[in-house]
């Protein structure tokens, strides 16, 4: 499975969780951001433009590699 087909889920555990997409290429830059409130869920995937995602705030993140909690 290529990176572009991998989905991940982010569930906010508090209001104001920031999800920030970072670009591919020689210069990594922010290219998109979303703000989630408590209980909101975002389903996303890596694309030809998005190579990384930064999550700021209390959230649970589920990927094909497992589940992570930002509080741990």
C-alpha cells in the first residue's frame, strides 16, 4: 500500500485541536490546517502534496500502524 492510499483518523479530546498538513519536496511547509472541537473526527489521507501531519492538542490518532494518544 503506497503512502497516498493510507488513511488516518484524528478524534479531538478537547476544543481547539489543530491539525496541520505539511508539504512534500525540498522545502517542507504548512499548506493546510483545520481546527477540531471536542468529539469531532477528521478522516484524512496522505497525498502527492501532503507528506506529514502535525496534531496540536489532546487527540486520539488512529493509523494502520496503531492508535496513539497525544497525552501519552
